[in-house]
């Protein structure tokens, strides 16, 4: 990707890849094999330390977002930050809500796990 003259690049691909590995640590901690034993003790220890990936991920994400939205006046452009967050999060939130609402309305309550038969949606 070519950079414009005089305009510094604001993304940090090296730190973004570290965020990926922190997120992977968390996922493997929750869903990975545990108590591997034997010669796999290093991997086993790494899987049990997946909780440290949470703090690392949030601190690193905060730094990367601050870096990206830092403006020329040495201040964080709050308006630009919230506009970008809203554009990124809101469509997924609405899609998830519509999917969940559709399932609750269209699928009989006896087939949806976790919904009791005395649910207020289907009460007579």
C-alpha cells in the first residue's frame, strides 16, 4: 500500500497481530484440550494461562485504538472514534437482534433450548 507524502501511516500491523494471538490464547483456553501431560507440558501451561490473554488483549486494543485516533493536536478525536465504533458495531448488533427475535417468534418454544414452556411469549 502506497503512503501519501507527508501523511504518516496510523495502523500498527505488528501490534494487531499480537492482538490476534492474545485472542487465540483466550479461545484455546476455553475450548482447547487440557491436561495434555507428558512432553506437551509447555502447551498445557500456555492453555491454562489463557486468562492473561484477556488483559493483554484489552490493554493492547486500547493502545492501538488510541494510536489510530490520535490527531495532530495531540488529542484523541473522540467524534471520529465513536463514529467508527458505531459504524462497526451497530450493524452486527442489529443483525444479531433480528436473528434472535426471528428465532423466538418463528421456532416453537419447545424446540429452542433454554426457553421454558411457561415462557411469557407463549402464555395463554
